[in-house]
C-alpha cells in the first residue's frame, strides 16, 4: 500500500504535467498564428525525433546500470529538474516576447514566440522523454506482476482525476492566466516527483550479463558498435516482438490525429475553451468510472482482448464522426466518444508492455518499440497537418486517418493474440 501510494502520487504530478502541457501549448501556438504543418512539427514530430535517438541510449544504460540508488532512480533525479525548468520557461515565454518587443519593436511576434517556446520546449522534452522511459521501467521492476492490471487501473484513475481537475477548473482560465498556471504546474511537478524518486527504494538486480572475449581491449567506437548490433539483434530479430511493436504503435497512433488537432478542430467550429474543457472533463469522468473494472478484467482475461475491443469501438466512432462531426455539437459528441474509447484502450493496454516484454530488459524493448512509434509519429502528424491545410481546414480527416490506423492496429493485434493462443497464452520469458 505504501509503495502504490508513493507511485500514484508521483504519477499524479507526472500526469498533471502531461495533461496540461499539450492543450496549453496547443492553445498558445494557435494564439501566435502558427500554421498546422509547423504546429504538428513542434508538438509531435520534434519530440518524436528526440525520442528516436535518446530513448534507446537511456533505456539500455538504465537496464545495465547497477548502483547504490538502483538502476532507475538516478535517471529520474536528473530528468525531473530538466522537465520542470522547461515547463516554467514555457510559462514565461509571453513575458520574454514583451521584453524583446521593447528592444526590437519590429520583430515578428510569431517568430520570437516560436523561437523562445521551442527552446524551452526542447528542454522540457529532454526531461519528459527520459522520465517516461524510466518511470515505466521502474513500475515494471517494483510492481508485482499478478497485480499489474489492477495497479494500472488505479494508475489510470489518478491520471483521469488529473484530467478532470485540469479541464473542469483550470483550462478555461488559460487565456487570462497562462503564465501563473503553467509555472505553478511546473513547480508542483518538480517538487512532488523529486520527493517520490527519493523515497522509492529499488530491489536487488542480477549482475549484468557480459559476453566473453576481448571486449575490454576494444576501442570505444568498437564497443559502442557492438552494443548497437546487440540492441537491434535482440529487439528486432524475433517476429513475435515485431508484431507486438506494430500492434502497440499503430493502436496508439490511432488516437493521435484527433488528440493532436482537437483544440484547432474545436476553434474552427467556434467552440470555446471552457466548453471544450467541460466536455473533456466529462469524457474523463466516464473513463474514471470504467478504469478499475477494466484493470480488474485485464488481470482476469488478459489485456490484449480488452484492447482489441476498444479498437473496434474506436473504428465505429471514427466512421460516424467522419460524416456527422461537422458542427459544434457533432464535434463535441464525437470528441466525447473518441475520448472514452481512447481511455478504455489506454487502461486495457497499460499493462501489455509489462506482460509482453522481457522483464530484465524491459526498458530496452520498450525503447525499441518507441523507435518505431517515434518514426511514425514524426511522419504522421506533419502529413495530417498538410492534409488539413490543403483541404481548407477540414479537420474531419483526423477521424478518417484515426479509424484506418485503428483497423491496422487491430489486424496486428489479432496476429499477436493468435501467437499467444498457440503458446497456450504463455508469455515470452526473458
């Protein structure tokens, strides 16, 4: 109970950070008049590019680290201040723009804002990418496997409570109190997550396996090249894991187009931020009620079955929204149903990584799946942004693309499920 309480407190701070930064940043960039293509690059493609190169390195170093503080905590102690400073810097970007205009009155507000925002966004994303990779691996190390579904059900409840608080009581005040709100969230996250990281104690790990030979006599470049080859051989040589990577990536991407462009979509239909926030909060309330039962069912029936059911629901919703999300009311209903489907999938699939990846090399395999996700994300979102710009801001394309990706993820989910059934539901061991 103490362990779960500490982890859930840390998750509350982490999710409050993540729940706030995306809609707040989306609102601010649109206030600057940023085109959809540049908007998609800053919000989605650029973080994916960073993750593509950073996550594998950090993950392997964490898996192989053995120290007095464990193999996860040292990385969280470094990444947390980075993310907090970046978020606080984003909060003060409007003040920086005003100061620049005092000295350079001819400077473009959008150009100065994008440069300043991007600088702090980069610092934030560096800390965020590391914290997400390592915190997920920490959960894998310290949470008992027989309780994974229920724990992640509680995890989802905490995240949904975060979302309800932010959307009901905070989001509507962003236009008037941007700096105060974002800076407060950055400070709260930094203090709370650091405290959790200092309180959690990791267990003992077996020694890192080393290959026999003259590795110590090799040069630095040769050792690093051997490490890269080992990484790709272990992660990408097994067809089962390739299917898992594709299933998880495509399923996650299915919700990305609508999530990324939800606020621009709402603004195009003259939906106020307050109304949008209320619907987002009601969506989270429904997911909150479903979270623990879904986690319990995931432990009982295996999460892959529930995840595939959520994808089927999302496909149906996307088909309906393609034809009817043309007005404010139609969009809000489609957004609400989309969010419930996304929340159901998120809770169902939350423990899939822990069940399907090798335990001792969890961070490594999670980063390998993340590489595929990063490549797809940094490609997908600009293409969606270009399509929306080309179509005259027809945001219904987000539902069309989301439905197609959900169908693709469902196909690979059936492949993974069939392989698990052939093994009598026995999961691969490390």
